[in-house]
């Protein structure tokens, strides 16, 4: 995959391609999470998502990611998914990095997320991307299968505050 062949597009939650990708993600998670799927599913709706991105290879949607505000300074990464044929090519990292840039544009200084022990690819992605494991937060407190992460986001560059040399 040529990275310049991938186009990232910010979309709305009613975008049909996003809904289709989320259906695929939910089907995969139902298998990976087993009997815990119903518990996780209640926290994975899309109605609270306002910042959504789709990765396209040509005209084909091949991945998605979203974030939602959890407090004034923090967003939570949600609905990260890359179609199986496109995995292990850096697409998840591209989506995550762009979400982080987008969050910084809005002034968020922290990104957090939850993933399951049954998703080793996700664990590696988040660790490679600079996320640090934290105590499980919110609804994931006390859930042994959940692993939570946090990352401080850089402040967006503001040319008006830079000093001239």
C-alpha cells in the first residue's frame, strides 16, 4: 500500500461508509469479546460521536476511527477499525495520528482509550504510538479484560506566539 494512495476524510456519523465499517467492527468484536460483547457493546454506540474519520483507498473505505469528548481537556478514541486485507500496513497508525492532530486543533490535551486483551494488534499500535497504560477508567473499572491507555497531546502550533529569530 502506498501511503499517498490513502485519503483520510472527516465525516458525520450518518455517513453510510462509516456505518458499514462499524457493522464489520462489531461483528469482529462479537467473536473476539465472546460473552463480554454485550457489556462492551453498550459503550460503543455512535450517536455521541461528532468527530469521525474514514480512510479511503481510491473510492473504497478501508478503515475508520472516531473520538468523543470526555471532559474539557480529553477525548476518547472510539471505533478504530481497519479492514482485514489492509492490516499491518500502517493504516491504523495513520488514522490514530490524524485523530490526535484533530483533537489538538480543538484544544484537547489528552487522548484516552480502552481496548481488550483479545486485541493484540491494537495493544501494539497504541504502545507504538506513545500511549501509556493507565488504571481502567469509567465503565471499565474492575473489568479484567479491559486495558486503558492515555497519551498527552501536543499543543497545536500557534504562529502568533512564536518568537522571531
